[in-house]
C-alpha cells in the first residue's frame, strides 16, 4: 500500500496567495504536477485513475483538473452581479465585512409584486424584509416573500440548460432557437407560440410586443392557475371594460367579505391587513373599531377574525350576495331566500347603509363572477367607489381570460400548427384544468422550450429546459396591486447560470444576446420622464419604487343589471383554493412553507379535504380517513380533515400539493387537487362524491387541541365591554402582587427588553413564523418529525376556536418565548445553560447545554425546542450561504428557543455605542415584529417609559398569559377586542362570562 | 405441604432458619453453590437470556449515541419518557436492599441475615442500571460530567438550584455507600471461600478479595464497628435518595409534579417496589438452589407484610393526590387529575391503580402469603404497577399542561423498549453472575441465627 501524503491545502493556499499574475498560473501548473496532488486526484477520482495513467492526454488533463480544482477550492465564492446595484439604507465606501447591506427589490407572484429590502452579507442575500416605501408592503412582508430566500438557495433548483435531459450550452440553445425562428420568418411566425404567466412587467410586455411585431402571425397566451378571472369577467360584465379593483380599508368602518380571505391571501393582503388592523386599534379613549362580516365556505384566517361569520356553501354565497344587494338598494336585484338568519340581510344592510362611503363589500378572488358583479353594484350603491373601493386600469399588460387563453393554445397545439412553443415560467402541465388535456396536446408542438426555476413536470415534456433566474438574481420590473412599478435589482449573480424571462425572450428578437440589465435599463431610458436618467434610475433602484407610477383611480359606472339569480346547487359542493403558502404549487419545494402550519388547521406537509363537522358526522367520516373524491368523472384519493366552520355540505381542497417533480422536499407531499379541477369548475362546483376507502392517512399538525378549556390564555372581549371595564383582561388574568416573593426585586439598570403583542391586530398570516425561521437559522424537520411533535419553530401562532364547531369564532395568539422575570426554566437547568441576562433576557447558551430537557418540562408556555437529532443541514453546500452569520447553527442534543433576536439587539447597541448615544426606541425590531403586516408585535425597552412597548404595557388591555404562575413574563398580550353588531342578536363571542361557553375539543 | 410443617407452633410463624442446621451445614450449603455445586438449569437459562438482553442494550445505546435521543418517542411537550421512568423505577428497587441491610440491622431484626446479601447486591445492580439513564437521556451524553462540580477553565459550575445536580450527589453517594457496605459485609465470607476453594484460581481470586481476613477477634470487632457505622450512614440514604429523586418533579411548577407529598410517597413506593423485587429474586432462587431452609417462609411472609404496608402508604398517597387536586381549587390541577383518570392515558392509570392498590389487598390473607407462586405473581404485578406509576406521573403531567395548543402525546418506540428491557437484562446478568461467584447468602450472619450461636452468647452473658 502506497503511503499517501496528504495535500496541505493551507500551504497551497499560502503559496498561491503569495504568487501574482503569470507567476500565479505557474504555481498552479507546478501544483498540478506535484506528486501529492496527483495522489490527491487519484484518491478523489478513482475512476479517472486509470485514465490518468494512460500516456499522452495525462499531462494536459492533470493541468486542467489541477487548475480548476485548485481554483474551486481556493478562491472566494462571492457572487456579485457585474452591474452596479445600489444599497438602500447605507452606502458605504466599500463593503465592510460583518456589516450587512440592504438593497431594495420586489418579489412578484403572478405578476403582482411586494416591495422588499433584502439583507445582504458580503454579497449573500440572507434575509428578506419589507420595503416601507412600497404600497403593498409598508415595511412588512407575507409568508412567501420571507420564504423566498430558501428557494434561492434550494439545491433542487434546475442547474443546467438541457435538451431532452442532456446538458447543453447556451450557445447550442441559441443556435436551435435561431434555426427554428428562421423557419418561422417566412410564415410570419405562424408556428410560434409564447405562453407566459400574467405579465405586468412593462419591460416584458414591451419585449413581447416587439416579438409579435416581428412575427405578426405568432400568438401570445397567458395562463395563471390562481388568476383573478372572476374579477376580470365581472368587470367586463359590470363596467364593460377590464378594471383593476382594490380597497382602501383604512377608510372602511364596515367590511363585508363575500368569500374573500383578503387578510392573508392575494397580492395586497399585507397592505389590507395593515389597513384593517389600523382601524381596529383601541387605545385609551379611542374606542372606535371597524366591523368585519365574513360570509365564506371554508374557515379562513379572515373568517376567524370576523366579528360575525356566516358559513355558506359557494352557491349560497351568490344567492346571499343577491339578497344583500337588494337590501342595500341595488336597483333591479331580485329577492332570494336562503338558509341564513334574517339579520344577516337586514342588520348587515342597515350597518352598511349607516356607513355609506365608509364601507366596503369585498368579493373573494375565487368567488363566482356574479358575486363580483353584485359586490361592485353594492359598492356603487353605497357610494364606496372612489373612497374605499378604487378602480383603475388593469395591471396586466394585456388582460385576458386565462382559461380561454389556455384553451386557445390547446386548440392550436391540437391543430398541429405549433412549431415552436416557448413557455416562460409557469408549470401548465401540472396546473392546467384537467379537461383541457394540456399534457396530451403539448406533445404536438414540434419544439418546446420551457424556462423554469425547477426541472418540473412541464420541463420533463419539453425539448429544451432553460434554468430560470430567481427574482433575487435577475433584473426586471413589476407592478404592485395599485400599479406602482418597482425595478427589481439582483442581490446575487445567478447561482446556476440561469436566464431571466427577459433574457430568454430576447432570443426571439433580432438582439438575441442581451443582458437583463441592458433590457430593463434600456426600456426605462426610453420611458423615463426625467431629464437626468442616471439620477432617476439610481433613485428608483434605491427606493424600490418608481415614483408616480401608481395607476390613477378612475370612475366607472356599473352598466349591467344584477346577474340572473341561479338556484342553489344540490349535492355536496367543492371549492378549489390555492394553498395559503404553496400558492399554485410553485413553492412546493420550499421546506419552510411546507412545514409552516396552515393558519386554521395547523396542518403541515399535507393538504386535505376539509369537511364540516356536521357533514362528517352525516357521512361517517373522521379526520385522517382516506376517501375517494369523485368530481365530474375524475377521482383522487385524499385524506379528510374535519374543519370547524366549514360550510355544511361543502368541501374545500387546496391545490399546489401532490407534485411529482418539485424536488426532494415537495415530491409526494399531499395530493394533487388539480386532477379534479376543470375549466368549467375552476373554483367551485357541485356534485362531488365522497367514498370511504377504509384506509387511514396520517396527517401532521402542530396543534391538536383548539379549545382553551375555559382557561384565560388568549383573552378576547367586546368593544362594548371594554368601554364598561377597560381592565377586563387584567381582571381575568389574576396577576399576583409583586410582593409575593421572598427575594428583593432585581433592578435593571440599563435596558429591560420586553414585548407586547396585540391580539386584536393578529390576523394569523404566519409571516412572523417564517421571518423568525429565516432570521434564526431554524431547521426544517420534515413531516414525520412534525407528526411526533418535534417542530422547531421558535414562534408559533396558537389558534383557538370558541363557540360551536359548526360556526366557531377563532382567536389567534402568537407565542414566542415569554422571557419571564422569574423564569421556571432557569431554576431547573443543572448546568446554567439557560440564564438571565442583565437586561432581562432569558438567554440560551447552546455550548453549555447538555440536553436534559428539564427546562422545557418546566416551561408553562412550551416555547422551547429541542434538537432531538441533528436537524440543521450542515452538509448541503448551496444552503450554507443562506444562514444568518449572526446566529449559531445549532447542533444535536441542545435546547433552543426565541432569543428576542438578541443578535439584532447587540448590533443596535454596538452601533449606538459607536455613535455615543443610547439605543433609540424602534431602532431594534425583532424579525417577527418587522415582518408583521399589522404591527401586532412591538418590542423595546420597558425601562424607557416613553417607548412604544412601555406605553402598550400601560394599556388597560395589557395582560400576562398564565400570570397566576407568577412567572412575570416580559412578553405580554393586549387582549383581543371584537366589535359585534348588537342588532345581529348573536351571543357575543367574547370571553367575559368566563368558562360558560360551549366548548368542544 | 412441607412449608406448613415449618411453622413455629408457639408464634404461628415460620422459623428464620430451617431445623437441623449446624455451623458446618450452613457453611457447606452456601459455599457449595459457588464452589462445588453444578449450576441448575435455571441459572443457564436466565443468564443466557440476560446476556442477549444486555447485547440489545448495547445495540440500543450505540444507536442512541450515533443518532440522538430522537430515536425515542419523546417530543415537545413530553420531553421525558421512558428514560426517567426507568431511572426512578430502578433507584426505587434498590431501596429494599439498603433498608434490609441497614435499617433492619439497626433495628436488630435477625431474620434479615439470610436475605440481606443478595438484597444488597440487588441494590447495587439496580443503582447501576438506574445510573445509566440520566446519562443516556442527555442530548449530549458525552458532556454528563458538567453536572459534577470540578475546577475548570470555563469558570462555570453546576447550577446548584437544580434538583438534577442534587440527583448527582444523591445517587453517587448512594452507590458508593452501598458498594462499601456490601463489600465490608462480604469480607468474612470471602475468606471462607478462599479457605474452602479447591482450585488455585479460586484461592487467588477470593484470597485477594478477602484482603487478608483471618477471623481474629480484632478483625471481628472492627468488622462489626465498620458495619454498624456504614449502616448508620446508609440509613438516612434510604430516606434521602428517593426524596431527592422526587424533587426532580416537585421543584417543577408542572401540575402533577408540583406537590409536597412526593418525598414520603416516593420513599414508600421505592421500598414497596424494592421488596417486590426481593421476592421476585428470592422465590426462584430458593427453589432452584434448594435454599428453602435458609430463606424460609418467614422471610417471604415478612417481605410480603412490608409490601402490604408500603403499598397502603402508596395508596393513601394516590388518594391524597386526588383529594388535594380537588381541594386546591386550581383548575389545571383538577384538570390533570381528571385527565389522568379519563384522558388518553386512563388505561395506564387504572392499570396502575389495580396493580398497586387492588391486587396487593390479597396479601392480607395468610394463605396468599404462604403461597410462593402467588407471592411471585403479586410481586411481578407490583413491579409493573410501580413502573406504571412513574410513567403516569411523568407522561400524563407533561402531555397536557397549561396551554392546550401545545398538548401532545407520547408513544414509545422500539428503542425505548429495547433500552428498558436491555437494562433488565443487564441487571439479571450481573445478578446471576453474582449468584455464581459470590455467596448469595451471608454465611457468617446466618450462622449467628443458629441456636448454637445464641447459646454461647447467653452463657457468656
């Protein structure tokens, strides 16, 4: 056996570092020929060893291999885009190692964007925050934006351009495209088809227009599985033109939602939640609150937040809308009867009429067009248009009915005229309505090109697959819900040589090789109104929004009468909804989103058939029963989940799951609801059959019990009761007197960190949970471990139901570590691994932890999380740059928990110290606080009596959870207030006559 | 029945030693088990089973160290499961040995002389099994020594407010004193074996262990003083060790744990399960080795009575626990008790009640106490019951505490079972090696039970 000398990489690195230029290369050559290195190579590449021995090629091969290996191993790996991008907050002379920079960009989903600031550590984006200047964000973010950083570094992303699964160069692709286009030139592009998702990007639209100018016979189609077709169809019916509608909830005192989950779903949800919560804050004498009525078929986060909620089947919602429209005085609306209590028409209509011009009727994105028409008629009749309801020109470059578009493409395909099909993003093979048989038709296109982040279901059926850039890797532009344009700048050079949509589409033009930067900048150079383009450009990039690009409100009159009333459908109805996190399935390979518990069901890693308790009883179903769901002749097998608040005789399924080529994370999670979805029943349908299979399917949830057991945990009351006794929550919480201890009170000399969480503001969007996961390097554990109760989220949103299971109301309570003054966990740790800091933080010392887990047993809030295995991913190289360098990646066998983002506290303290000042209030934002759309979470120094958190803790609504244990938590809650309409005559949903309410587990 | 004939006509009790024994027969009988007798089939059968189970333990521990505590069923909120249950169970079993050897010595109960040796051995092996678990259950077991105060460069010491640190002291003290006591007690008998051994190896082995014991009056005197002193040391340990173990629970604020009744309740429970284990070991031993005249029905009867007594204390504690939960008026406490009785672990709870309270009532009847088979069965039931008691205390208290949102369930995995049965194997392996290599009954102490010994003393007086 030959005694190998190990290659001393450190020595090699030192040797290379001292060499320069030509010398450098010479060193590499020398390096490649040393005996140690050849041995190293042979050991690393045993299969090559025989090749290496063979004569002539050996020297050359070794040199190449040696150089590339040495370079790969020895160079720094910062991947900065070549073009200039501008930091947002601070613009240092040069990058200071250890100091993160923030850059503004935007994340589009289905073409509609949220503005973001992305934290970058030495050129690696690590954390996404909201852009305070962006209308859809106002500094906050949704779940998907928070999780997008994981998608960027996802090792399963497509990494190479391929032709029929074989790796090809970009030049080869370009050659093939040009050849195909040459054939099209003669026939005006009659065989060219472009399929995109919804396009709002001005640059992209301009590119497509120029392609269509070049090939007039070519066609451009748009397909969007979760698109807003209903609203568009309705606007055509009602106004005679396509119109984009959004709502100014900051002006709305009364809101009626017709199957709209507007607080947590949709491109403007973050903004809506912000505006909604802003009108709900009760502070001191300011006791006015808005009121929310929700009529919906499935229990959503918005429905749980409602002051009054009415579960109705989708077809009944349409009839209810008609009846309400008639009651508010919409001309021509006919009466309709249904299974709802009378006050749901009378009292609601009166409440709306009392608030003419200050109310809003919001139709659900996925409700029928008739509901949309009726809602806009009501808004018109109530004088809301222009005040709470804003109409503008459409955001899309070309508004189109996505079903008709896809049908058109399928017809083209089937007629055999398509020579070259270019699909820009999207995954139509997976998402197309089942009856269109897109998958079968696709094969009839002679050349198929698919640009996509993943080598997905559609890529598998295409000739060419081009890896797409992540939005953090590419130049582009996009629009917000109100039309505001953001120019997206990349934070990092494409990790896998991906191409953006702009760069792909430019291959179809005469300028077939242009960078995304040139394309976008060139477009705006032509459009920019400013004299000094360079200044304008820098400003736009810096701010993350292009000024004055919001679409102007326009006045449109309702032209049509109310839609003909349709009879309520018989049989069990089915509603198709996008998954709240995976959306249409595009985020299926994102572990954070898969594991994030769904707002109401707390299901993780799976979707389910949501069935009402009464219906389940009728059909003899139990949660986790595997059933066969049959709809319009198509069948899927899926597990049942009994959802309190689901409308009886209706089921809701979420699509986006059941991917087969999503990647290692998303494959096999859940079932594919698209298999049931047809173009005639995109969102709602009737006549679904449910057949028990007799088998069980284990679902993983993070919360199994949704009843508070009469305990005062998430306290909620009513506005009226607050006016009578503002301290009702404190009375219930029974805080022991501070004298109840033998020890003298500890004096906090400097800061004393604390947090106040306003339960009235929390809408259960879970953005805080993902923000925390991203900030604190929290691992994903997988379905099996979640099922065992080992999820690692440091922050969770507890959801409790009250009232009857058929029609419950819900309370949401985010629970981070309480940082108790007298923390039970600290007392029992045998090795002082969890201890109190001088600022009152309950610190966790990972290095010292031996893992007795006693601290968790003794934590009444159960916020501690244990690394039962080595959950953190230490091995996947692509994930390593993602980790927050300020936070330890934990090993197995140690306890962890919320730290109040201590790394952010220290950072601010260091900055303050260098500037010779104290830390300002609001300077430190915890990750959860920063992400929260409604500003429900406030963090700060409670020793500073003027800080926001200290003032909130002085509010009469402020109480400590489990105060009776005398743990004296630093995290306190502001009790939830509801504003029920006395006319509705329902029993209040508050907690006041404590313990007397019907409660079921 | 032969057993009946042994009844002492006067007291209606069996004698502590069978008739017809002399000093020589006692020594012959006990030492022959080690030196000359062929081991009975039961020894081979038990030892090989125990060996296989010990191998299973090794496998389970290897997997545990390689992968982490996640191989067990523990989770959040039930972060303690089998490991701590087993720890408390084993420690409890050990208590009977110390009670018999120390307290009964001080209380001058001569009947203890024929069972104290193997009861002490049982204590040591049980403590050895118990001592494994606190280390195995750590997330990072290789750092267990951080619980021990020692001068270190980190400048950190254990946190002395934590009962887990008290545990370290309690258990190590207990183990040390038990081993010393046992070994000191063994010295005269080791010398006997040295003198009687026919092989060179045996003479060397026992000779070294006997540490030069020659049986001089001076030796005997010092031996007696040392034994009494160690008994005095061990006596408070019987009470303190399980009291400290119960602090592991009572210090916590968790409903079901936070209770002042635990120390006496745990001590009683420990002795209860300890005597059950004594019976479980004694009954087959005396049958297999024909030791019925040394471990007589009197011993079994007395052990059964201790079991009945401590069992009643345990029953009273259960009752008090339930009463206090109701009487306190604290919602979570009431809920806990109700949940124990009717919740998902109700089966285990009612099983424990029937094992620990209902079935032992049979011991009121002499007929049952005189029936070795019944006694053996009841002892097994008590051991199961006492294991369930700890399981119920740990799991039902943790699985549904203050916040319903965080409630969960504990389901043991096969590795939980493997580790548990593995330690039973280890215990039996050590015990049966002890039976083979050392005198399982104290020769010199049993000789003092003989009439000859008594006569001499009386005449001297």
